[in-house]
C-alpha cells in the first residue's frame, strides 16, 4: 500500500525532520481512505453494514460509498442521501464549500427515479464471516442428509439382496437381476419413514409396482400394481358412441365396466322352511349400500396413451352365457341394464332398470313409471380376472339412459321410439 513517513522523514543535509503538512499531504491521506473504502464493495452494491439502534448511528454502503446512517428514523420505505457543503474561515479568508459532508437517513416515502433516493427493499443486512460459516455448516448438514436419502447405486441384484434394503436409496437393477413382474431391468426406490418402509419398482415403460415391509413379521408383502393415479377421460358423441383417453397403463391392469348395485336395508333371518319359529318369516335391518360392482366381468380394450379411442369388450366372466358380447361396444354391452318389462293395461310399453324399481313408459302414462330412466355405470382401471376385481384407480361415473322420442304429430300413445344413450356425471 502507499505509505508516508510521518515521524522519520530524511532531509537533504542528512538529518531527520518532521513530515511537512500541506494540501498535497491531506490529498494523499484522503486517497488512502478512498482506497480503503473500496473494500466495502466486497459485500455487494447496496447493503446495511450496521443498523442504527438505540440512538446510535448506523453505516450504509451505497454503490461502494460508505456513509453514516442517521439514528432516527430507524425504518422507512426509502433511504435518502443528503449532502451539506460547508465554508471554512481562516486568517480572515472564507474558503467556499471547502468541506462536503454526505450522510444517509431513512425516509417515510419512496418515489422511483428520484436523485439520491433509494428503495429500502434494495438493501440487505451484511452477513458477517461468522454468519456465513454457520450457514455453510448448515448447508453441509443438509447436503449430507440429501446424500443419505438419495444414495444411488447401479448393479445386478438378487431377490435376497433387494429384500434387505430398508434405507432410503435408489437401485438401478441391470440385466441379470432377479426378474420381478416380468422385467429383467428396472429401478427400485426405497422409502423409509420411521416404522414404515416401501419399495417401489419402476419398469422401463414407467409402469409401477410397490410393496410394504412388515416390521413385526420382518417380511415384505407382495408387489402390487400402482393404480391410484390412473386418470380416465370420457366423451360422448351423438349420445351413443363412447370415447376414452388415458395415460400409460401398468402391466396387469385392465379397463373394466362397472354398474351400480343397490343393497336393501332388509335382511332375511328366517325363511318359510326354517325350523326355528323365533326367526320364521322375520327380517332384520342392516345398513343399506350403493356400490359399483364388476358388470358381467366385462373387460374393455385399451388404446395408445393420450389418444382417443372407442373401447370394445375383450373378455367376460361367463363366455358360455355372454360370449356374444366379445367385440361389441358400449351400447350393446349395457343394453340388458334397461330391459322390456311388460305391456300395461292401457297398451303402454314399459321398460325397467335392472336391480331397481325404476320403470319407464311414454310420458310416464303407465302406473308407477317415469318418462325417462337411467342406470348408473362406470369405467375404472383395476387388477381383475373373470371372477373378481380388486380396488382400482380413478372411476369415471356415467349414466346409461332411456328416453322417448315422438314424431312431430304423434297420435295418443302412438308413433314413438324408445331411445338409449350415455352421459357423463
């Protein structure tokens, strides 16, 4: 750095003398201070080096200039820089504006593009080395925790090696690993949270399976397909054609057709042939239910992910009875849900809804009938076979409807057609 020999200055005759005081000397001192002030830029463009508190003056840095920050007020929307020019009188001579004193203070309001006025929100408090060190230590601790939770390995793993993995990690299983759910290459994510542990298998086509660990039995459960997030979209064209769109379907998951079935609150506890006279012909009450069941074991075809298509029947529970439904679309599959019931005494055709007391006739003319009826159905992804269906993913609820259409000038109870169609709830 620049240095002045104030107390040991050599003179021309070889002795020592005091450093001469002059305006050049003062300029030299000021330049040293300005050089030192440049160090303030290490903290940034604008920041509070020391907040004013308890009546003491603070210090603010504005674009590399270090200024005192007035003790009052201690807060405000803006920081205003003020400049005072002072005259000096010496030996009867006035030196105009010989000193320039600059300082800053908080102000209540802030107006953009005003000279020497800055928004208080632009200023951050200065972080000391100690505070920065503490932050780095915390970041290192977080990084260590993340590394522990996101530990990733790649290799060939047997089933027994996978069974012992109970800590948070990711395993990329290469060809030669244990074949699980028909896949030789896959990824296993292990999620551990206290006394719960889950292993998630992700296949190359993004199909997912998971299993849970039983800490009491010290054993894993079976892998099951993840269907909770399967989303189905349905649209109806001309009331009769059903279009479906969905994402990637995991292996083993099927699109099934459901119908809503009502269970009565009455439960028979003794039939006419019972030998116990206390229960003969009596009934007990139970909780009534409305639930969706697998309709005839119908499994529908699926299309390409994210493309609209018309589903068709590809399997039924009883092929001997319902084999004629194979290859048919929704209108044919649902036809038996609303069936011809009888001809009323007034010559009115009546239709009834399966497993329901709802009946329909033209204009609701027949006794205990309505002008329109519907049966509730649904589409859902689930793991199923011809005999049962497990709980599945998202369900799209629909209605299979029957209504009457008449000519413009119908005769009483005359030319009318019973039409069928679909709608989405």
